[in-house]
């Protein structure tokens, strides 16, 4: 005696539902991955994220120039400030290398050469950074000026990370935390 044919319970999605879901998934995937690469190409203008990256790289380069001015004015602070300055230069390079589009990399190319701001930029920077950094005769005032610049920049980066894409937000947060550590190191009294 044959068993009655019982309807099978379906364990997975039906073919019709797959035909409806797959194009929607491809559309969503295309929309989320595409803009980061094509923002610059669309209209020839950089995306907001690329503008934040470029501004952050420029801010880090200017901060390195301030370190150069203080080191030039107060040679005794050089051993204390050089590691912080080198970290700031690395931050500028990190912002320059996270640019994803080809056009932005080409635009950052000429800016990447002053990534070693020790050569060309201090002469131009000393005119602007020198009065605030080396104006005070005391080393303590020069350190306080650097600490204030680091603090202001770290605060601005924390504000910008709220609207930035994930990768850029992580970088901004990391560099802001490093800036806060620099503030601590610049304001911490030295022994001896």
C-alpha cells in the first residue's frame, strides 16, 4: 500500500523570491560601494570625505611646521619635540595615502613631497608660525602654544569624524587620540 503523498515542507527560499531579492541586493551593493570611488569623477569635484582628508593632511603639515619653528627657536626642546613632530608628519602621510580615487592621489602627489616639511616649508612657515611659536622667549610658553594647537586640531578632528565614512572616521579618531597624547606630553612637567 503506497503512502499518501504528503506535501514537502520547503526548507529554503523559493525560486521566485530569489529572482526578486537578487536584483535588489545587487542594486544595494552597487550603491554602497560605488560612490567612494566615483565621487571625484562625477562632476570633477572631490567628495566631502576627500576634502576632509585633504584638510586633515594640510593641518598636520602646518602643525609639523609649527614644531619646526619651535625647534628652531628653542634648540634645547628638540629632543623632546622631534618624536612628536615625526608622528605629526606620519599623520599627514596617512591622510594623504587614504585617498582612494586616482584624481585625488594625483592632487595629493605634489603635496606629498612637502611631507618632509623640514626642507622647503620651514622657511615659509617660520614667517607665519614663528611669531606665535618663538615669539615668547620662554620655552614653557612655546610648549603651551604647541599644546593649544594640538588640542584645537584634535577637537576639530573629533567633530569631523561624526560625518566621515568608516575608514576615515577610524583614522580621524586615531589621530585625534594621538593629538590628545601629544597635548599631555607637551604639558607634562619634565623631571630634571
